C-alpha cells in the first residue's frame, strides 16, 4: 500500500503470469506501448497451475491489495491441462476468501493469450481501478510484516 | 549468502527514457549480497556480455541479475554468457524492466521505483537459485507416421529417403486415404490413382518403411526422442504374410450385400474383401460384422478356396510395442455427416449425393464404371445442381465456422468434367463466394465459366424436394438479380464441409498435443512453426491441421518430414532441467501428484529409510522422471505435504519474489 502526494490510494497488485501465454501477452502489451499502472508487478511462473494458493495468501499477508492470476485460455494450456487445475483450485481458494470476508474483487483469474496484449493492459487497468475502489487490504495484511 | 552482480541495461533509450537507470543500479547495489551493480548501454551486445563475464570472474559471483528486456528475448543470451564465464547458466535471473516497465509507463519517478522493485524481486530469487544441469537424452532413430493418406505417405517416403526407418499406422485395410477415392485432381485434371498408386507401391517396397495397415495407435508414452507406442493390429482374419491378394475368396464369398465403403456405399462388396484393385498391402480382410462363418460358424467358403491357407478365423487383435524418436500425425479429414441438413433431402433422395460420392460415380473403377448415372434409376442426368458451402462457413451450431477450402475448386472440376463428357447436361453451381487462391486455380475456374458455360449463381439453395416424377425440385435465390429460382434437377451434388477424423481427438490426448475448437491440431506457431505441434517431437502433416488441397498437403508432408529428420539426425537432445523433484523424506506416497501429472512423469518406488531407532523401514515415495517432466508444476501444488518442488521455480523462490515485491 502506498499513498502518494495527492493522497490517491495506490494499491499494490501482484500478478502471476504463466510463461507461455500471459507473460508473453504482457510483453506484447509492452511492445505495443499499451499503458497500465505501475501498481502491477508481475511474477513469472511456468504455468498458472504452478501458483500455490499459499503464494496468494502470502502476498496478502505481506500487504498486497490485489492478486491476479493469468493463464492460457482453457484448452490452450502449454501443458495441456494446467489451467484447468488452476480454475478448480482458485474456485476453492476464492470461496475460502469469501468465507474469511475478503472482498471478492481483490482476487481474480483471467485467461490472456500471448496474442492478447490489449486484453492484458485493459484487464490490468480495470483490475487496478477495482482494487483502488476497495481501498487498502487491512483484513489479511500482517502488520508485523510491514516495512517500517 | 550468494555474491550477486546486478547489471542494468539502458537498451539505448528504450529503457533509459522512462527509467532512471543509474538510480536503479545505485539502489540495487545496496541490496544484501550484491557486490557489484553496473549499468551499460546495451547489455546484450558483445561488449555488454563481456562486462558480465568479466564481473563474474573478477568478483567471483554466485548469481547474476540482469535488468533488461523480457527473459523471453535474451534469457538464453545471458545464460550462455554466464556459462562461458564458468557460472552455471541457471544462476542468472532477468528482471523485465523494458516490456513490463519502461515501455508501458510514462512517469519516470514511478517507473524507476517499479524497476527497482522488479530488480529486488529478481535478487531475492537468485539468492535461492541452485545450479542445474541439463540432462542428455538419447534419440531413437525411427519415426512413426499416423495415417497412411497422401500426407502420411509423402512424409514416410521423405524420412525413408534420408535413411531412417519409418512405420506407417493406417486404420483402414489399405493406405491411400481419401486421395485414392478421388477421380481427377484440380487444376491439371490428371487422374488421382495414376499419381497416387505409384507412391503407395513405392512406400510398400521401400526397405525403410513398414506399413501397419488395419492398425490403430493404442497408447503413447514417453517424450521427444523416446516415445513408446502401442499399436493395435486389428484382426483381419487373414494371415498377411500368406495372402497373395489373388482375390478368389472375394469372388466366391456368398455374402455379397455389404455396403462398399470405398465407393461411399453406392454399391456392395463381399464380406471378405480387398478395398480396391491397387490396395497396398494387397491383402484380403474379413468383415466380422457380415461374415457368416464368424457370426454363425456356418460357411467357410473362403478358407476352402484359398490355395495358400491364409484364412484364419481364430485370429485375434495383436498389440505390438515399438519405440520411436519422432511422431508425425497425418490423420486427415472426413466429410461431415448431413443428418442435420434436412433441407437438402440427402437422406430421402438417392440422387442427392455428396461430392465424394460423385467422385466415385464418375470414376472408371466406381460403381458405374465411369458413366455418370443417377443412383436411383441408372439414367443419365440432364440437369445437375451443385450446392457449395454445405456446412462450411456456418455461423450456427449445425455446421463448421471455417471455410473447407477445397470445395470451390473440386466443384469447378466436377462441373467442367461433366460438361466435357456430356455437353447436353446443364450444370448450375450455387455459391456464397468462389475462392480460388492458388497456382492456376482462378484460370481453372474461369475456364469452367467461360469455356464450359457452367452456370454460376451467387446465392444459397433454400430447399431441395424430391418429386414424384423422379425430378428434384431445387428452390434457390439469385442474390445478384434478387430473384427466386426453381430448378427441376436430375441430380443435386452437395459440397460438404470437411472435418478432422474422429480418431484425432483421442489421439491428441494420447500425444498431449493441442487442438483448436474444431478438433484440428494446433501448430506450435501459426506462421513460423507451421508443421510442429507445441509438444516436442510431434509433427503435423496434412488436413489434420486444417483444410488443405493435395499440393499443400504434400508440401506440408515433406516439411514435417524435414523437421522429423532434423530431430532424428541428433544423437541426443538436451532436456529442460527445470523439472519437479520430490523430497523423499517428506513424501508420504499419497498419489496426489501422479494424478495431476499430464505427462505420466511420476512413478512410485519403494525406498528404504533408516529410522531413528536404527531399524529400517520401506516406504512408497514419488519419483519424477526428469526426462519426461516438462516442468509445469501442477504436482507441486497438489502435494499435500509439500514434498514436491520445481527446480528453477521453487516454492521458496516464488515466495521470496512475493516478499520482495510486497516489502
């Protein structure tokens, strides 16, 4: 969480992107110079199914305000079936987060192909705005982890 | 703590224009473990790489972070540079500050701040990187071609030409595929059998080619260079090694009322049959659904007349297992079923035929010996209506959304051949668009219109109704003159959409290759890797990848062969070392990881452990075959005890990145 001079809340967004589709899609939005906010920080993973729900909880614990997980479109996974596992696991994680009272809009799964640079940028813009509206993540952030 | 070197690239002004590169280098220099932090104009250039190499040697670095463009661009460049300086290449990490920072942000202050955070995340990760070594895995110098149509035959011939052994697996009793059924080929009008059958014979006589006809792929295991394939050789109730193909059994067989698949069911064959005269291998096959001996145990005529004793009613399916280095998929296409198209009365009227049926009707070896006669009353048709795009370019769920590509040309061919042979016949073609991109294709189509006076009408046929006088009423609209047309036709020919063979989808699952929504195999790159699948070692040939005419199919068949030969020429291939591994002390053998592994890379072994009380215990633990593992990481998340981890993207590495970003 950061607050800049004009006091607009700057959410911290962690994006997990699969190497084959979404990371390439993010690169494409860069190549096409499509803007999205600096709030989004991307972590490269081989496949969306590599993302352990623990990573997402860890990000929230450490002060992330939103986490987005991007993978190949269903049926297009480089590893054949990885994103199907992602879809099921995240459905479970999201229902657990609902149960904990974490706003549903703080987490998202999105399918972005390597050709969808524009979709990647649009998704990141929209997601950042959605998280900005929600305000800081106070419920899951562990204050002991906050940098002094 | 590793000794880490950080190298920040300006990329000319690509990065430096929006990111304060010197500030990034300065800030990252204060990170724990960083012993040198430098910036340079072009890190990927020769001198930039030398800067990295010299620093590795001079500062005895144990890890390198390059803040530059996307790792998809230059990760390999820097890994090679590190390796040449004596550092394990997998101790290099890239922070992507170009595509994912400088190019998308405009504000220098925030972009610099983000670049520093990305750099910190990479430093946090590289602290936990471990040296990895690539395994070498040997290549079996033998290829498998699945499908024995023209695509498969061409591929097999080209691979055999290079001196490698090739097996063709064909599910029909003979190779040849759809091309064997075609009468003439566009745009040159040469006879399909005359150019195909010599190739079939060449394939059967080539010492490097083994043809498994009447066989199907049952199971595929393994990985590039080392596939193990189970092939089911279906029982044909005839000993292939003894049968001479004399055809006496087919003459004497009393059961003669079996629809002949080769002639599209337009005539009948016997229960023991050879699909067509030039079949390869020329061996008889008994159809167990019709053979009276196999059904009721009464007959046995064929075994009595066979002079070499090739008939074997007790034959069973056999499963053979072979090893291959490369697999080429050439499963081809089929015309779609017309059950959903009642408006064309295909199922009610025998004189409404598909284009492939017309090929057989016009073929000299077909049911009418080459004379074009109506299937219903064997009279000569005087008015023939062709309907284009039946099931192609459909936006509803009935048909296919794509263009089947070959129909415009073969319809022009049919129309031309009919007008040539029977000038008294009126030929109408209803089309949406005529698509003739190809060498000499448009000239061919124009010849049909101008020289042969075929009536091309833009518009779709709305309804086809069989009439009591034997004529077929065709109701259509002419879109250019905006008129409704009623034609009394003698025959209607439907240019039916083509779809991938039904066996393609289960095969794709076995091969772990990708398919599009229409069940066509997906190529690794639509432009630059058109004959490779995304799965290493699997290549695509012919219409299994998309609708294609014969020249294109042959071109792709040869291209796939070239790619397969490139692979087979290697003695060994380097595997990706970023694979999963299981911590045997933590693994409890629950099988969760095995269930999610798409490659079957995980097996279980019984391992002996020394217990604290000095006894030994044997436990079942997971073991990953690094040559099969592709490194997706599905198992790492499925593992309930956290025993499974992925080299290069370990749990602790990703956690460290998350922490660094969130700090």
